[in-house]
C-alpha cells in the first residue's frame, strides 16, 4: 500500500514545482536558470515544467479547486520574491492541497481505496 507522503512526492510536488516555476518565470521575470538554482534542479527540468512535460496531474487539475491551488502558488511565489525560501513555500502549498481535499482525489485515484483520515482530517467526505 502506498502511504500519502509517497503520492505527494510523485504527484503533488511536481505540480507545485511546475506552477511555481511558471509564475516565477512569467510574472516575476526570473530566468529558468535562476529558478533551477533555487529549486535545486537542472535548467532542463524547469524547461520541462514550463512546457507541461513534467508536473501535470489530472486529479489535481480536475478537482474543482485548481484555481485555489494556483492562487496559493501565486502567493507563495510572491513570498519567495520577498525573501521566503522555496521549502517553506512548497510546504505551505502542499498543506493547502491536503486541507482542501485535493490529496484525497489523488490518493483514491492512484490506490483504488478510500483515503485514510490522515490524508485530510478536516474533510467531511472523500468525494
């Protein structure tokens, strides 16, 4: 059985990186090289995020809450530009994914079983 943290690493973190990279490059005018350095990945990885060859997740995108996710990413990008670090901001966005119930959809789609309470303790249902 997969634990929720594994699914976060495989499906949620790449989506967070993709959206953060997009906002930092398009709205804050950082270069791909600068974003790669801050993320600790290669320039090629950032290029793949920007071309949506990496970091797409249909469960997140079709959750009905993807707009909220993107808004949280935009706030995170602004905080990064104001001096916060990537780790702190990635954790904030990940926490939003968990609290919103988006992780429940990812969990159930990839495991085929009902999500345990630890995936979203605040959620009243898993649909």
